[in-house]
């Protein structure tokens, strides 16, 4: 089990209104290449290199930098770019994932969405990162108009 200290309430107010969320998406493309890997147990993994860990019935899914996966000898189905939507979205906001993934789907871009406490994170096929950023910026600008 992962141990840590829970953070106090975030100083930023999490937004629930879909129009306001879309107006303020502020997508940020992170440097590097990221991969989804599956392992049997994270006990022997240096969790300092893990961006995300999710336990499923079949295995444990990790999202890590590609270099770390390569050094560990792990396989992965595709190489992704990581985009953070810097708007502070509420965990119970309705429609943000659908709006964002729908806009990307219209551009034929696959998207793996991870909702964390403060932000939503998108993992896009590396080859589509530039186009995905353009789609997200256009979606945000359209809502501001």
C-alpha cells in the first residue's frame, strides 16, 4: 500500500460549470514520452518514477516515462504525449471529459483521460500531440466567443 500524507484542501476553487471549464482549459504539453505498462506487483518498482498507478483485477497499470520502462524491460502498446488541462476541475464536474474527448475524436485522435485531484490529464499518441493541442485551444477559444 502506498503511504503518504494527505494534503490540506487546495487553495484554488475547483470549477464545476462546463462552459467555464472549457473557456479556461489552458492545455499544457509536457516534454517527454510516456507509456502505459502492466506489471504484477509494484512492490519492486521505484515509485518515484511512476506518474500514475492503478490496480485492476488482472494487473497493475503504471504510467511512466518511456526511458524508465525501457530500462526496466517493460513492454507497452504505444508511446504517448502527456497534456494537462490546467483548469482546476472539480472531481464531480459533469461533461468535461465528454467534451474534450469528443472534440479530439472528431479530429480522429485517441485519448486516454486520467482525472486527478486538481486537473485532468490526457495521454495522446505521440504523433498527434501537435494537432491535439490545436484542437484543445480551438475548443477553449470557441467557448470564449
